[in-house]
C-alpha cells in the first residue's frame, strides 16, 4: 500500500501535514495511526490466508487433463409406465479427458476465438467462440478477468442397474462418432475470482446422451457448476447442476429436426421430456498419471474394447 505524505515548513520552522498547520506531534500521531491500521490489515490478511489456504497461483498454459470422474444422480420419470417414480444412481468412476485453452483476458463483446489443443486422432473442433456456449450463466463472463475455455474430449460411463438394466452416458468424441447428427461440443469456462489466476470459478455445459433399456435420451439444457477451484483438474471440488435438467427422447428430437428442418439439434427443445434430472453431481476423483494425449488414446481403446451399449 503506497502512502503519499507532504510536509509543509512554515516561516517559524514548524512542520505540518498537507492542508494543515499542526505541530510535529500531530504528524507523529498520524504516522502512528497509519502504522497501526497497516498492522491490522496485515494481521487480517494473514488470518484470511490461514483460513482459506494460500492457493493463489497463476493459470497454467494450454493442455489436456486426464482423470477419473463419476456420476451421482436422481432421475424422475415423467412419462410411460414408470411415470411418477424416481431412481437414484451412483455410477462407478470412468476415465475422462478435457482440453483447455491458454489463459486470456476475456472482453465482453470482443468476439473471442480461442484455440484448444487436440490429441492426434481427435475429430472435435479445435476452436471455441462465444456463440458455441449453449448456456452462459452469470458470473463466468466477467469483462477484464483472466479466463480459460475448455472442451470435454471423451467420456464413456457404464453401469448395470438391477432396477433398470444397462445404462451408458457418452460425451465428446464418442457421441460425435456414434450420433453425429446430435453432436455438439461440451464446453466449460474457468474464470479467475480476482483479476488473474487461481482461485477461480468453473462451469460446464455437458452435451450428453444417456442410453437405457427404455430408450436413448439427451441431457443438454443444464449447467454443471463447480465450487471454488484451485487447480486443473479440480480434484474433489463440490459440483452440482443449478436447475433440473430435462431428458429428451432422442427419437423425438430427430423427428422434430426432420419435421421442422432444423439443422442443429441444440436449437430444439422437446416440450414434454421423458424424464428429468432432479439432482446431479459429477465430481472429479483423481488425476491419471499419464500425459493428456496418452490418456485420450487410453480412453478410446477402453471404449473400443467395451463395445457398444448392450
């Protein structure tokens, strides 16, 4: 903290602070008061660091992160034989990769076009523009703050449920490969809570497809918001949807696309979804101890060996 102090010397050789005619003792008192206030601020700062952790750090450069994550969710069925019933699921961990841009200073209305690195063999888009985001929640597009844009590269989560049967959740490269007409990128934003670097806030808008014995459903109109993050990937950070997410029957989405000649599935909303997600968390559990590109190919190999949904 900079302190500017002007000393005036009068004809009698007495000094005073700027704008006054006080004595040297007044100046000494003012300096002691400022020193006391500075000491109190320093103590308060040290206390806050002790409470919150000294987790202020710069954002890293562009890169690809590989990690394990899992889904926790509650489904409420709205139509069909199961209408009115609910089902809670905790899925086992699945491998996942995310690409992130180099940090940049976000400017509202600036038409940002941001590059993200892609591993070899990945067919997803390597640039993100602001119009690509389906959801833009408050607090993540603040002008003048350092920002990182992200894209989920691939995920294939599977589980056998006694109540329902085999279910599978896919995003990214797997979704594009198996359902190219429905694909849209799953994008996220990390933005500094201050001007630059960590700690930061993070959200994702996953564009996912859920395959079940009852049919295939897309879950796209929702925001997955993380708590205060201090690293990439944000291991163990609390995360939840901010509102209920409709699950739309894929066959109905496709029928509506054909009927209305809509080229992009993201522009459609099914008025009566088959079910909805009342609660969803997707915590990131542990990092993979291999480089991002290797992690991507490891996941692709695991998906290929697992085969399509049963």
